[in-house]
C-alpha cells in the first residue's frame, strides 16, 4: 500500500512535489544520485530535525524528574538528540533532503 494513499487528502503533496519526490526516489532506486550531494542533503536534514527536537527538551527540568540523570543527562542530551535527527533523516526524515538535493543539483547546473 502506498504510504501517500494512507494520508488524509489535506496532507497530499502538490502535483509538482509528488513528481519531484517520485523522480528522486526513482533515481535513488537506480543508483543515479550523486553520493556526495545526497550525503550532504541528508546531513542538512539531520541537523534541521535535531534543531527542531532540541526545542522539545528545553522545558524539562532534571530536578523535577525522580529518575533524572542529573548533570550527566543534561550534558549528553544534545548528543542523543543529534542521533535522533540522524536516524530520522536516514529513515526518510521529513522529505527535506530530497528538496535540498534537487536544489544543489540546480545550483551546480547554473554554475557550470
């Protein structure tokens, strides 16, 4: 079952976005992506997602939690959130990597 078909109609992509995403997925399946550009796009998306997730943990107080990890937990929380962002980007992310990759290729074409 197509994942897009399971989404409500208000969450569907525009025809241009759907076509671009399908083209990017087809290129990935055929191995036509530039590996360095794709890696950079995924790293960008991972950093973006990590930044979004950091704000989720800002309101937590370690002292209020009976099982809080104290200083160690607050020191390593940013590393954990970075790993969350990287894992989310590797497993499909929010779709930002496809758009960034496409824009990187456009900029390369213009500069050549």
